[in-house]
């Protein structure tokens, strides 16, 4: 009951099922995901242009030194500076290429309505940009970590040490879009796997479901 005497309607929250054969399903808010994609796109482009600007400044400074101080013996250092700055400029091209490929995939594939399925067998994750779900048996996963990224709270998968795409029972980790999330490209800022406010279940309920189905071995770590 609110202060003005009007009854408040609590949002419906799914309770982790007690039947081990019935999976716990977490859905996705499409609009929230689309807004998140635009934020990630903008931040990546800004970072790419900052990196390109730093590289361009270094190259211009090296060329200026060669022209302004001929015969000073600075050419080896200027050459090294140019070689060091070229990867920074090229990284901008790589970011735009990755974004172009990602946009083409988004246009060709609908956003899945389900983010994850939690069952006695393990986790099934619909990673953004992946062609098919990621399947992780319980012995391979520790759950999720919660952290703040680009001003919003995210959930990222936490794998056991040594787990990879070739681990028995694991499926889908070899997809490029999944690799960019699980092991982010050093030239890109991590984007996070799931935007918390885009999930239709609160974090504490997801944590309960993880602990329930994994017999306490997995959960959400903050």
C-alpha cells in the first residue's frame, strides 16, 4: 500500500522451479537491448577515434622531427615512433570492420526472446550476436559476475579455470561474438554479456536458480 492509500501492484517474479526437469527461463527486454547496442557502438567509435588521433599525432611529430632536424641522427627514433603509432591507426579500421560485421549480423538475425535457460544439465545462454546458444555443463561454470560497465550493470559469465571451446560438453564458445565477450579483444572495450535491466528476472532470483540447479556450485558474484 502506497502513502496515498493506493494499492501497489508488485511485478511478477518467476520462482525457481523445484522440479529438476523444468528449466528456469530468463527473458529479454528487446528495447533495452537495442538501446544498449547503440551505447556500445558510440563508445567503441569514440575510443577508436581517440586512439587514431594519438597515433596520428605521433606520426606527425616523427615526420616533423625528420624535416626540422635533418642530419641530427634522430631518424632511427622517428622511424621507431612511426612504427609504434601505425597499429594505433590501424586499430580504428579494425573497430569499424568489427562494427560493420556486427551490424550485418544484427540485421540478418532476430534478437532471441530468451537470454538464458538454467536447468539441472547446466546453462544455455543466448549471447548477443551468436548464431546458436552457448551450452555450459555445471562442472565448467562458476556462474556470473555482476559489475558496472559504461554506466550500466552487466552480468558476465564466469568459467572454471581452463575451460574452453573444446572442453567436453561445452558448445558455442568458439563463435566470434562469444569470444569478444568471454575473452574481449584487447583493441575493444568489453561490452558485457547481459544487461541486467534488460532481463525479466531480478539478479537475486537468477542467483537462487543457479544455486538450486547447480547444487550450490554456481551463483552470481558481486
